[in-house]
């Protein structure tokens, strides 16, 4: 999807170089990827304590390689 944005190329070059990535594309795509990862991790953390635990489930039996 093509989108027109007015970007500060000096700032993007500095961000890219400070991260060790020589491309402007990495400076633009990395922050949204990191934000998405953090949001997903937060949602997973919120699930702790909400999921029902099946006490009869034998997890060790599932490990057999037979």
C-alpha cells in the first residue's frame, strides 16, 4: 500500500545509523513491529490467571516419543 508521508530524512538517517541498520526502511518499520510485539506480550500476560487449568491433563504423557 503506497502512502505519502513527509519525513525528516536527517532524523531517519540518524535513527537508522544509531541502531546499526543502514536503511531508512528499517528506521520506519522497526518501531511499529516493536510496538506490536509489546502489545501482544501485554495481552498474553493479562491472560495469566484467567485461563482454566485442567488438573486431569497429563502433560508428561504427551512427551512420549512412541
